[in-house]
């Protein structure tokens, strides 16, 4: 009997000590001890690296002449409606909105355009790709020409301790890691916010980076803005392995259940 009581008492102390997750482990953007603080209102400057096209990227190439603009307007309204419908479906399924109509960068770094043929765009920014495509088209087109090159938004994946993990497409040109987390429903209470794993694709291969979302200095990090094809993985804390409560209320409920079970056992023994 005494051994049983000691075992239950130890379990209760263990739950009280390790069962709750402190606010320091779940609050974003804290000024960390030992690091230079960033005060509210401080201006943070950064150089946003331009995304360079890689193998398997899909881009939309929109070419208009003067006659096209007169007939359809500057925004090419005839194609805008179908693009909007495809965008809605893609954002829901996590696919690329230009999968059916765009041009895929092949293993050699080329896209194949009508009339022009292969155009090497790998490692180029969207603006560099646009200039190159326009130069090649001017060999065949003598009138005024307007070329627009776009990606189908930012495509990324969120895995692990997210409330809504999955593949996502966000139809904008720039997105912070906090916007990506929010789009996936935020992190669960047991996620390791100080050790988010970012899997990023580079033209030469894949690299893994660790990001601390608790540290306010993350806004100065080169990984503050996510890029197309990024993957975010959030690992769980030990509390999930232990099976204790995520907060005081859950831990208290576990303790009450343990005490009730102990009382029942003692009553049966008597």
C-alpha cells in the first residue's frame, strides 16, 4: 500500500513539475536574455533576396501587343477570369495555379515557348527572365510588345505541430514566416517554437535551417521571408511524449483523475 501511495505521489509531483508549458515557450517575438533588445517602434531594415527560378517551377508568360491591349485592355481581361478561378482552386488544393497553362522549368533549366523554342531561365529572377523572353520575341514581333512573367504565388508546406498542416498556395509576391504559420492555423501549444525547421530549395540543392520564432531578432533573419517551395516542420515538446497536460487546467484534470482512481483502488482493497 505504501509503495502504491509513493508511486502515485511521485506521479502527481511529476505532472505538476513538467506537465505545464510556460509562457516563455509559446510567446512569439520575445527579447531574449543576453541579446540586444529590439524595442517596439524600432525600424528594422533588410535586403529581401530575389527568388531565382529553379527546376520544376511553373511560370506564367503573358505576351501582349498593342492590338491585344486595345482589344482586351491592359490587364488582358479575357484571361483574368479563368486565372481567378484557377487561383481559387489552387489555393485550396495546394497546387500551382499555372499548372495547366504555364511553362515548367525542365531539368536543363529551360522553358519551351511557342515559336521561340527553349529559353534558359534557371537561376534567373523573374525580371531577368522577362527581359530575356522579350529579347527573343522581338526577333519575330516588330510591333510594340509587353511581356509579363509571374509565379503562381508562394507555394509551401507546413508539417508537424501545426493546427492545420498541409500544402498551401498564397497568391502574393512576399510573405513572412509568421504569415505562413498563421495560414496553417498557428502552431499547437506543444510545438517547439524555438526550433522550427525550414527546408529550403536552392538551385544547387536543399539546405536545412533552424529558426527561433520566440526570439524577436528573427525579423532580422534572412529566413524571415519564406520563398516558393519552402517546407516548415514543427517538432513537438517532451510534454507530448510524457502525456501530461498542456496547461494548468489540463494538468489539474489529470491530477484529479489520478486521485479519484487512487481512492477507488483503496476502496476496493478495503
